[in-house]
C-alpha cells in the first residue's frame, strides 16, 4: 500500500512538472524572463531528483 502511494505521488510530481513547464514556456514567450528563470531553476531541482525517486521506487516495489 505504501509503495502504491509513493508511486502516485511520483506520478503527480511528473504531471506538475509538465504543467509548470508549459506555464514557463508561456511566460517566456511574453517576456517575463525573471519569472521564467526562477521557475526553470525550480524545475531543474525536480529534474535532478526525478531519477533518484524513480530508482528508489523501483527498488521499493521489487519483491525481495
């Protein structure tokens, strides 16, 4: 049950990342470069952690 919850949280994180990226592109097209840069920095953190989260979930879900 806990691993299912963690999987769903990870899915939500990926969906939020995609939505935020679309908003970032929209802001960039309208010249809001200061906001765009800040958001891209936060997205960089999400991207950096995504691989670790995915790997850890795979290990947790794999039966021993």
